[in-house]
C-alpha cells in the first residue's frame, strides 16, 4: 500500500513538536512503518532536495536542514501521500489553513517545521533514500479493520 516520507525538520524538533506531528498521523489512522532521529549530512540533504538545486533559497535551505537533528518517518495507508500533504498544509505557512500542522505551528517558509513527499513516486524514492530496507516494518495494527472498510 501507499507510503509517504514525513520528516520533522530541525526547528520542529527544537520546538518540541515531534509528538504533536506523529499524533496527527496516528490519530488519522495511518500506520507508522519506520521512524528514527538522525543528523543528515549536507550531501544527503542535497540529494533529498535535488530538484531545488537551482533555487535562490537552496543554500539557506541546506544550512537550515543541517542545523540540528531531524526525525524521519514513513507512514503507510490509503492515499497517504496526498492526505499527508493536506495535513502538513501549504509550503508557505502564511498560506497554510489553520488546522493543518504548518497552519497551527509556524509562520516562515524557511522554518516550516515538517516535510512530506509530494508524489507517490517521491514517497518511494525518499523512503529508500532515508531508510534501509530492514528499517521499514511490515505489520498489521490491531485497529486495522476498524479504520478500513
Ligand atoms: P517540503 O515538504 O519540505 O519538500 O516542502 P514543499 O514540498 O511544500 O516545498 P518545496 O519542495 O517546494 O520546498 C522545499 C522546502 O524549501 C520548503 O519546505 C521550504 O522549507 C523551503 N522553501 C521553499 N520555497 C522557499 C522560499 O521561497 N524561500 C525559502 N526561504 N525557503 C523556501
Ligand atoms: Mg517538496
């Protein structure tokens, strides 16, 4: 089933929002299949954000993202890529609806506390960029048949 890569960025970790962000995905009924804290290298992040290499904000983005530990997760479930983006809110928090993670907890686009894959394809690419195969778990939550028809 579909997977998305969600990351709590250094500002989200520093601000104590890890639990809050995970809680929203858990509460929704999505399944956590991988989770770890790490301090990614500049090279690792440049590969993660390779599509943005030519943007003027790219150097600042890399500095921001390497400024502290991050929490990486893979979540699984029906349409989780699209719904994950909806739960995060618009890239620019000033355009994120209240009720979304960014819309509730941040202000600046350069400090927008979380990342989410933007397509099913990116979800696959990013999950394997951040996690080894053995770090992703296959399991069936006890509540599964109460979440899905
Ligand atoms: P991610 O989930 O982090 O990938 O965000 P996104 O998919 O909503 O946006 P995008 O991939 O286009 O940009 C990646 C990240 O770069 C954003 O989350 C921001 O942190 C940062 N970013 C994007 N646009 C700008 C900008 O105009 N200025 C600054 N300072 N940062 C930006
Ligand atoms: Mg993106």
